[in-house]
């Protein structure tokens, strides 16, 4: 009975995140011509754009509750006081409901849609043409980064062009088709985590699943903002699972497809080659070391991407997807939680200041720097006093 009540309140918080997302609907975007919806949309927008203190307060309460529930889920999974059905109900509810949310904290989804639209509507190549080349298109009124050409791989275009065709140049159906794709990828990634852990770490399967799927940063960046890291992660995890099943050809295909989404998984090639070598030589595979290597290389890719542009909270998603399999280790668990909290706090600055406020870049940089500094400090402390901390934290 207590678990059911706990689950009910968690689902209520997820629902509140769903509704809150609509406070961030761009003022230049009308989601529906329905007069009733327009009245509702304007009321939500008023909170998001004209009552920023209230909006920040609501956001902070929602994400704080999400983290409280997240920590409880991890504790219950660690103590084996929760069953897989409860966790999966939470995951599926979030995955389905937030597929209908607005991409509140990022404009990237609009760029994904327009990249495919260049192919399906303008019959040109997004590798050559950019959104700004089509000045009369109404989508430009609510887009950002209209000056860039297509930066992703052919896999992503292959996944999204059919959705653009199905959307028939109607914005709202196309918007939701893209959201559904990324939400399906999220649920698929959760399934892969569950299956991989079931093969390699059966005792920790539920903890690993909860660590990944119920992380508020993953929910916000993967389901609300709908970044295309999710399909990339799903394909990468599928490649690992297929390798474990000894389906080498399919594993290779899945890995190549993941590289073709955002290219960043190309950094994982040394691990792929290492696994192939071990298999060829019929040597045992230490999967803990494999996931440490995958996490480390993903962090390296994240750092290089941050140097090339700026760090973004969703850059943490690929490292977290691999860290989940070694998440019981304090030197992985603690910094992962700290960085997840810092990543989510960035959007408190976003909803309060907006990203065009002169103080916004400094505020965000300070939050990110504090998060990385604290994560690094705690990692060092854990490394120095690891045995004592492991005994106390995992007792």
C-alpha cells in the first residue's frame, strides 16, 4: 500500500512537469488555432514569461521533488524493497506523458524538424542549406540557430525524414511525431539497460534501471527537451546487448548507426576494437572495466564538445547511460548525482533570467563550475577514503 501511494505521488510530480513545460511555449508559436486552447496557452505563457519569479519557484519545487523521489527509488532498489513492475510503471508513465510535453528548455527540436523539412518540403540538402536560406518560412519566427547547416549524421536524417513526410508539412503532427520517436528511444534505452544488467549484473538490475531512467536530468533532457542523444544512446546500448548475445554483425550495424546519429559515439571505437580482440582471442571480458572505459571516453567526448562550443547539460546523457552499469560505486554514483543536480539547476537560471539576459551566461557558468568542482572534490575524497565510504554508503 505504501509503495502504491509513493508511486501515485511520483506520477503526480511527473504530471506537474508535463503541465509546467507549457509555461515555456515560445511567444511567437501558436500550437493550435482553437480559441479555447489559445486562452489556456496564453495563461501558461504569462506565468513563464511575465511571472518569472513564480515560474522559477514552481520549477524548483518540481525538480526538487523529482530528486527526492529519485533518491528514494535508488534507496528502495538498493535495499530490494521495490519490484520491477513499480519501476516500469513509473518509466512508462513518464515516457508516454512527457512525449506530449512542450520542449520547454531547448529549441533543438525545432531545428531537427526543419532539417528534415529542407529535404521533404524544399527538396534540398540540409548539409548545404540552412534554415536562414528560407526566410519566408513561418518556423523561423520561433527558431534559434537558424544560421547553421545540418550538423548530425545520416542516421538521424534517415530517421526523421520519414516523420517529416508523415507530418505533411503540418507543424503540430510533425512536432509530436518527433517527440514520439525520442520518447520511444528513451523507453528502448531503459529496456536495454534492464536487459544488459540482467545478463551481466542481475542482482543490480533494478538499481541500474532506476539510476538511468528516473534521473530528473534524463527526464528533462531526454523526454521534455527531446534531444537526439536518446536515439544515439538506444542504438549504442542495443549494440552492447547484441554483442553480449553474440550477434556480432547486428551489433556492428547498431554501433555504426549510433555513430551516424551524432558522431560522438565514434569515440567509443577503441572499446569496440578491444572487445573484438578479446573475443577473437577467447579471453574473458571484465565488463566493469568495459563500462569504466565507455564512461571515460564519453566524458572525453563531452569535454571536447564543450571546448568546441559551450557545455550543455544534455552532454551528460551519454556518460550517464554507461555509468549506470557501475553506478553502485561511490566514485561514480556521487559525482553523477552532483552533476545531474547542477545540470537541472541551470534551467532555474534559464526560466528566471532567460538566455538573452546579460547576466545569464555568468550565472550558468557559475552553476556549472560549482557542479564540476564539487563533483571533482567528492571524487578525490572518495578515492582517498574509498573503503570507509563504501562500507557506510552501501551498507
